[in-house]
């Protein structure tokens, strides 16, 4: 069996969680998300904050509100962490849960059969699994939005185990857990607003 076929075989053994996008079910939500994406692309702090519920939930310990959000995420800074996080979330689609639209798919559609703390999903169709935690290491498999066992990230790399037992490393930007940051959007007095941006459980 040649190397390319080995990589393909390994990649296909992992269950898949490709992004879904249910926003088209509501044209007003699709329009809202289009405007939100443009605000994120431009690093437009005002364009972002006007699309946030003033009572936004920011953690599970009772924290929240726009002031807490700004303190935590620093949207006025074009290099602040909020922009990278929202870019990652917005690329991965979302789905309705009751009246709330949750993003990304890795939270909204996570299969209950896989423990949220022990597994993670690749965020594209060609994520390389490397033999060692560095970008020059040999690629031992590629994940097609695959769900795999995942350990804690260390120095930018996440140790993973494929369903056949093979092990390797995935860069932290190429894999996501359902307990990572996720965003809820819902209607408030007729307007779509972000009303939660939380991580953990």
C-alpha cells in the first residue's frame, strides 16, 4: 500500500463533522451574519458591539454585560483576541437550537456519543496529522473534518489518536472541541444579537 493510500485510509476512519449552515432558514439572520462577518473583517469595534446584546453572557459564573465583554476581549484593539476567535467561529457554520442560533458547528451539532472533553474535530477537510509536534514533521494522516480523541494542547500542538490507534499531532488552529468558545445569536425585540460567547461546561 503506497503512502498516499495509507493517509487516505487513516483519514476515512474518523467520523466526520463538516460545517452546516442553517442561517438560510431565516433571511434576516443570514443578512445579520453577513454584516457581522464584514465587521470582523474590518476589525470594526463599533460594528461589532452594536450587534451584541447589552446583557451578553460571557461565562458560566454569572459574568456578563457589554462592559465585561469589552474588558475581556478588547475589541478596540485590531490585534485583540476577539477578532481571531470570531473568524474561527464564523468559518464553521452553525445550527438552530430552539430559538437560538449557535455557532460553530463543532458545538451546535456535536454528536452525544463523543465526550466533549476527550474528543475534538478537525476544522477543514485536509487537516494534517503529524508524527511530531512541529510543522516540518512527517504527515501520517489527514483528517476530513474528522472527530478524534484529543489531549490537552501544549505549545501550539494537540496530541490526537485516530480510531485505529494511530497517534500524532494537530496544530491547535486546525482542531476544535465542543467546549471551546461558542456563540449564541437570538432575536431581541426583533433584532438579531449575540447574547452569549462562552467556553467550558
